[in-house]
């Protein structure tokens, strides 16, 4: 694939959920781990990084037709061996809620790994199903692109890459 090709869409969703931010973030982490993601890594108290697959995939299978075929043929758990990507989940308390009925804005976005976008969308759908099932879902929001978030936000692919570079250096 030519290097000048740029991806213009990274799936994301902004969801309004009833509950405390820490509780919502823990639930999201649990759903993503159940869908094949690694255990969450905290970026800060309101944001987690969710990784799927292995960076070794880039070394061993980069550009390989076997990796492309495996992505489509293997079940979700086994796919994690041949894909690599990141998602970010961030929570912000809603200003409209009161202490007795807390509401939280949850933002989940794919920030890396084209081949993992379907995994992120699938995990977001499972989060929506979980929150609806327990009566916590207030507003499911509309699918959007992570590129619509501010460029310095870790929910935007550019902001996420800058955060990872800074973390490695510092």
C-alpha cells in the first residue's frame, strides 16, 4: 500500500451512562478484555488505554498475506495474535446530573490499528448492550470519527501518538 494513503475514519462513540466515572470505566475495561483486549492501562484517573494483539505482529507478519487472511478466518481470540491496535476510553462526569443520580459521558475511540477497527466497534456495541441491560444507558450517541476530537486529546489518533511518544521518552 502506498505510504501516502491516510485513513480518514477511526470509529468512536460518545455515550451518556448512569453511574460513577470509575465504575463505568471499570465496566468498559471488563467488556473490552472479554472481547480479547489486554487488561487496561491507565493513562490518568479518567482515561484508559486498551490494546489488542501484539506488537510482534508488526515484526513477524507485516505485509504478509497470511496475516490478512488470518484476520478474516480466525475466531476473535485467535485473531489477537495477528492484529495490533489501540483504543482509548475516557469518562467525564455530566454537568447535568446531581449527586443522587450521577451520569457520566463515556468516550471510546479507536486510535491505532486499521485491522482492529471492527474489534473496537464490536466491543463498543457490547458495552452498549451491557449498559442497556442493567438500565444504565441514557443516550447511545451516534458513531463518529475519532479525528473529530481535538488534536491534543488522547481520544484522537494524533493526540494518542503524541502521548505514547512522550511516555516512552519520559
